[in-house]
C-alpha cells in the first residue's frame, strides 16, 4: 500500500511538473511576444523622433536621446494644457465682464431714454 501511495504521489508530481513546464513554455512565448512588441514600439518611436530631433551631422538618435525628446514633448504638452486652462479662465472672466458692461450700457440707454 505504501508503494502504491508512493507511485500515486510520484505520478501527481510528474503531472504537476508537466503542467509547470507547459506554463513555463507559455510564459516564455508571451515574454518573447512582449519583447517583440516592445522592440517594434521602440523602433516606431525612434523613427518618429529622429527626423524632428536629428543632430546637424544627421546621425541616428540614441535611445537616451529619444527618451529625452519624449520627456521634452510631454513637458511641453503639459505646459500647453496649463496655458490653455489659464486662457480659458481669462476668456471666461472677460466674457463675464463683457456681460456686466453690456448690462450697464443697457441700463444707461434706458436711463437716457427716460430722461429724453
């Protein structure tokens, strides 16, 4: 009976090892695919950034230069959003003042008409 339990235990462990091996193969395949996608993305970013940021000699950009360029674009984008927000607030304020002035002009016209 002990021998039978030992065989069953070994069989279970063998199945577990097979399952772990299968999972490892799937994970390796997923990792390979993720690496390919990352390389493709990196290549696309380098191609997009290189024309806009190539140096005078026309050399290809390094990955660090691409990272710096993407960071710079991101910061400029953030600054643009902040500037847009300030301009929206200023526009809103001016529209409010314009409505107030318009209301005052209307009141002035009415008063003027009443005086005539």
